[in-house]
C-alpha cells in the first residue's frame, strides 16, 4: 500500500496532465476543465500531504498579477475590438473586394486575394475565428461559382486565416512575451518576417498550382468583378489605402518603439471606429454588436488565462516541471535533439489542444530548458529566447489546421455551404500544413530570417 502511495505521489502531475487530455475530448469548456482539475488535484495532493490547502490562496495574487494587473495584456481587448469593428462595419469586406478586383487576371486570382486579405487581417488583429468566418462567408461562394477545387478553396481560406497567430500584432505573441518576460516589440519584429515569408510561400504555391492545373483554379470571366478604369482610384482610396495606412501606423509605432502595444491597440481601435464612421457605418446597432462580440471573445481569452494560471500553479507545486525536465534530460539528447523533441511535442499537441492551452501550460515548462541549450555560433545567446519563441509560434500555427481539433476547420465548416464535405477540408489543408512545416525548417536552419530585423532596429 505504501509503495502505491509513493507511486501516486511521484506521478500525480502525470495523472493530472493525462486527465486534462482525456477531458478535452468531452467538449466541455476548457476554462472549466482547467480550473476544476486545479482544485481537484490540489485536494488530492492535500490528502497525500504534498500540497497545502493554504496554497489555494496563492491563486488570487497570481491571477491578479497574470491578468488583472498586467499592463501587457491590456493590448488584447483593444486589438480584439479593432478586428471585430473591421469585420462588422464592412471595412474588411470592401478590402477583400478590392483585392479581388486587382488580382482577377492573375492565375488563381481569387485564392491570391484571399491570401493577401488574410495577411492584411493578420496585421490588423489576431482573431482567427473572425478572419476565417468572414473570408468563408465572403469569398468561398464566389470561388465555388467559379468551379474552384473544394480542397484548394477551403485550404486557402483556413491557412490564410491563421496567419493572424504569427503576424504582429498577434494576441498569441503578446501572451508569449508576457510568459517569458521578454520585449513584446522585439518579439513582434522577430515574428514579422517569418509571418510574411509564410504568406509569400502560400502565394507562390497558389500561382504555381493554378498555372500547372488550371482546372483547380479556373480563370475568371472578363466581365466578373469589372470596375471601370476611371473608378479604380476611388475604389483604392476608399477601400484599400485607409485600412493599410492604419495597419502601417499601428505596426510601425510598435516596431520603432514609438508606442507600446497597449497604446498602439488603443489607436487601432479608435482608427477602426473612425473608418467605420467616415464610411457611414458606425450606427448604434453596429457599435452595440461590436462591443457584445468583442466582450465575449475577450472574456473567453481571459477566463482561460485565469484557469490556466491555477492549473499551472498546482501542476508545478506537485512537481510537474521537475518530472517533465527529468524525463527529457534523461533521454540524453543534445541541444539540437532537445529542440526537435520539443517541436515534435508541440506539433503533436496541436492535434488535440488549442494554442492558448499549449502556450499557457506547456511553454513555461519548456522555457526553463532554453537556458541550457547551446547552438554555438548558429544563434546568439542574447537572441535565443526570441528565436525559440518564434519557432514555437510557427509550430502552433499548425494547431488551427490539424484535425480533429483544428479550430479553423470548425469555423470554416460552420459557415461553408452543405456541398463542402469535411473530407475536402481535411485534404485541402494538407499542402498548407506542409508549407508551414517548410517555413519552420527554414527558420530553424536560418535564424537570421527571424533575428535580422530586431538586430537592425534594436541591435539585438
């Protein structure tokens, strides 16, 4: 009996994590699962004399310091508001239409427009659900009418919609920077070029595929999306330049150090509202709907942050960090082997967990191992944490596309017409997941892809 007790005490954090993995399949809200398991295993630890009940009081200061008092996370609500305002006011719709008009004669023009639109939306905000659902509703019917392959059409929308997780100002990067106590501005700069690189890889793939196999992306008829030449400047100045200028203002102010992410987010929220007002679309119903939708999204994010904070505290208090580090280091891997092991674990977890859970639960455990990694001249020691974080971010982008729990796939399927089968969606995302892994390998092999911009601007 004593041996069994000691076994349970030693491996209680493993049981805790396995229980979490099993309960995630139930479809119950993740925030409730995380919070409930923190309380349950804290009580079990108390019965085993390895956790004190008074430690539950530590939840309050940790929640306060992690979410309520954290000035970095102030940027999250403002960027969420900006993205929802862009969607609800029709500004994003006008921008997508303008991109379609400009690229209609290029092979795969509609797919290219969706990719460019996804990149622009990513630069506005990191709300994946809003990007994917909006582009599905606006672009997918047109692509289907033009006899686009179901796999290509859905794959392009899902993949381009997830660029917001990597391209600044990404909510995920803000949370990562806070967890690792690094500069948000430097992390934004480190992620910008890899994010744009992925977008360019998508564009090259689409043009190549549309040129070699025109049947999967038929060219558009000349009369479709026709805009007279004399009206083109008006379309550009109304639908294209204003949102792009707002993006440049927000991103430039953060990257150049003129404003903090929270200040830039406030400017973005005001700018999006101003654009909606100028276009005559900032009515009371629109504003009320934006506040309601943004409030729900923000509540969802912070509820998970709070629950994950409690879960992580109990997991660490029970010795979870020590067990994970012991298991990994006992494998006898060098720094490269450890890096690829971590990348493999994160990629595998992406099949079952959302990026937020992976970031809040797994990243703090792995972050402690970064200090012991040695890559010689391959990566400067001062920039190691930024390079590692960008690799994790690129890897986590696949979690939105990999079944069975790829959230982008659920968003897309919920909006797509009934003729779009889930099998077509799964087949459509395979090439784009492969392209994301190619981008990950490029950044691993050539760290300067991520590090040259922070070095040029801040001498990192």
